[in-house]
C-alpha cells in the first residue's frame, strides 16, 4: 500500500443505481470511499480522514481515486 494521506472535506453520495460514498475535499478533489464505515455514510458530514489511495482497486463509479479509510474524525 501507499503512504497515508490526510483529507478534510464533506461526505457525498455519488453515482448511479446503488451509488457510492465519496469524500469531496476542501480543495475540490473527489475520493471514492472504499468500504466506507457506517458512521461516514451520511451525506453532508464534515470530516477529516486518514487512509491510503488504493491503486489496486477498480470501481464502476469511477468518480475519483479510491480511498481506504483507516481513521476518521467527524467535525459536524
């Protein structure tokens, strides 16, 4: 796996059909959350997340880099 990154932003629901959970960073970059924890599955949450970009994981949604969450903090 790659190095740990830290991202702050807002949780959003994206995609077609069943959709997927995404983190839109404060700089506007979108990350698809890999196996998003239940606590992060709420659109509009402001969060800080630590995790790894998973280049070995492909998805149907293709909305951005796949981010596997290791730690998170809900800010509001």
